[in-house]
C-alpha cells in the first residue's frame, strides 16, 4: 500500500477502529503511552515508520531525513525523557521539507507555537523549554529501530495517529486491518443511528437474551455473544 492510499483509507477511520480491528484479527494492539498526544488537537497522521534514536544531537534526524521516503513518519526514541526537549521547530520544518507526514516523539518537544504554525502533525509527551544538555553515545541501531513506551518499532511498521493517540501496526497487515476497521466503523455508525432513532443498544445486541444465556452458561462472555449477533462494541 503506497502512502497516498494509506492516508486516504485511514482518513475515514480512527485509531480506535483500527485497534478494534487488531483485536478481531489477533494482531497485538501496540498503542503509544496515553500521554503521547498531538501538539495541535485534531492532528492526524498515517505513514511508514522512519525510526531515529536520539542521544543529544539533531544529526540523527537529518540522517533519517536523507533516507526517508515521501509520506513516512519520523518516530523519535528519546527514552521517554521528561527533563529535555529533543525536537523543536527546525527539526519539524526540515521534516516537512523532506516530505515526511509527521513526527511521533517518545519524549518532549519545544517551540510549541512555531511547531503549530508549521502545520505538520507532531505527537509528543509534552513540552519543556530546554533542549538536550548532554550528548550520549550513539547506538548502532539508531536508524533501524525506535522504542515508544513498551514497543519497539521499525520500518516494518506503520504508525497511525489521531486525537486518541498513536497506534503501530505491521506494514504487511495494514490493508487487511484497515478493511476490517472500515467494517467495524460501518457497524458502529448503524448502531449509533438506531440509538438516535429510539432503538437502544441493549435491544440491538439482545442484551436480555445474553443475560438469559449467561444464567444457563455462566462462562459465556459478552464478547462471544456479540460475535453471535454481529455486534461491534467492546471489540
């Protein structure tokens, strides 16, 4: 799937839809930490991961940009540090010039007003005025993988971001997951319209029937019941 098709197909979905699709497909749900949010509310991104491990110098970003393809997303591993910013307006502006779709920073950013003015989606753990104060030793895999929270990602992954946060999915499963997510979205939209028209969600999923079945089979889960009636909630 090329980057234009990815952005178009994700454009009508949310990360929540795709996360539910991962559950349905048996794919690990790899969400970034809850604090990892868009610098500008409403920011969205979708692209192949371009990893970079930051140890105090911006040159690792510039090297990543040299190799980046159109529509990729720079995923910065700064170890989740909260005592320094590792990305500022120049790094973001240069990413835009290199054709990247946005940045995901497991760490902090600065120059918030300028970053927002640039308009490129940036997700980070927050902002702080100071930049890096120390230079560490650059690891051998600085440009091949990045850690975000509990997950290690690489160019074999796609990152999706919106107001709910960021989600990483395997690149070779993305088309399948987006198709499944679209089905989940459509089911949820139909359910929402029925609620608005007066048919409660409890009626739609035969919740009374579930309670009756559970009395006979206490081990029955609501998820199993939903699958039998075609419901989309809780998955």
